[in-house]
C-alpha cells in the first residue's frame, strides 16, 4: 500500500507559476518511479512528467518540456512539480502517481486552473 497526497494546486494567471507537492507514505521502499499526470474534462489522463527513485532520470511530455520541472526528495518521500509559463491548456486536475512492480498508485488529485 502506497498513499499519495498532493498539494499546491490553485488558480493562476497565464504566464504564472505553481509548485505542486506529493507526499508518499506506506510501502515507499517498493516505489520505482514517481510521476505527475493530468486530466482535463472530456480528455484522457496524460503523463506530464516522471522521475525514477534510484537514479533521478526524468521524462516529460512534449507539451511541458522547458516549462515544467519534476524533482524528488527521497529523504522526505516527496515529489515536486514546478510549473512555469503556465498556459490555459495546462488547466486540469493533476494527479501524483507512484509506480511499483506490476501496480501503480494514485493520489486524490489537485486542481490547477490557468486563466487567460
């Protein structure tokens, strides 16, 4: 069991920034990767960014490359998503994700709304 709690969402003007946090608890030793996904109304959930626990290797969706940065603090069992130069199309519910062998866990989501 892995429990994930997101925070940091909110309303921001286009061009602004937000920093999301996700705290993991439970069987954290089994986590291989942490990531952020987002889902807008009427759209599929999509990968935003991910990072491996052991090596810190990152991967980003093309739409956010150069604007978003994922990082993790293994000592605090926390993953962050720094979002800069936000656009209205970034508006979505952002979900924290933890990948373990043969399973994934999800947080409850945090709303990000970018106004134009």
